C-alpha cells in the first residue's frame, strides 16, 4: 500500500471554511454595518410587499368591474358586456311573462 493515498472507500477531508463562517471575531463597525444592512433590507421587503398587495388589489378590482376605469375594458369586452346585459333583460322579460318575475 502507498503511503500518501487514502484508504479505498474513504473520503478525503478538506479544510475549507464557508464564506459566512469566519473564525475571526467581528469588529463593532462590522456589527453596525450588518444591523444597518438588515434594517434596510427589512424596509425594502415591506415596501415590496405593500407594492405587490396594491397591484393585486388593483387587478382584483378591475376583474370585478371591467366596465369601470380607464382602459380596463377592451372593445370586445364592452361588446360582450352589452350582449350579456341584453340576454339578462330578455331572460327577465320571459320569466315575468310566465309569472316568475325575478323582482318579486
């Protein structure tokens, strides 16, 4: 058997420290910088979540009332809404003729 080689089936060990796991003590400036960075990141995350919520609310509102708001309804959408309203009116009239008026 040679002397510099590991035994068959064993895994050679490496002495490499992970970038975040430094054994050196951190200075107060490093700690302050870390705290400021985390605070800044927390504020940015809050701002991002608020913006995302506002965007979702705006999209949801547009889906509930597509005929309202500038540019939300396309010509095809407006046509389909008019058609739906016309069909509902026709159905309501038919039901009233049969004595099943939806208003009563």
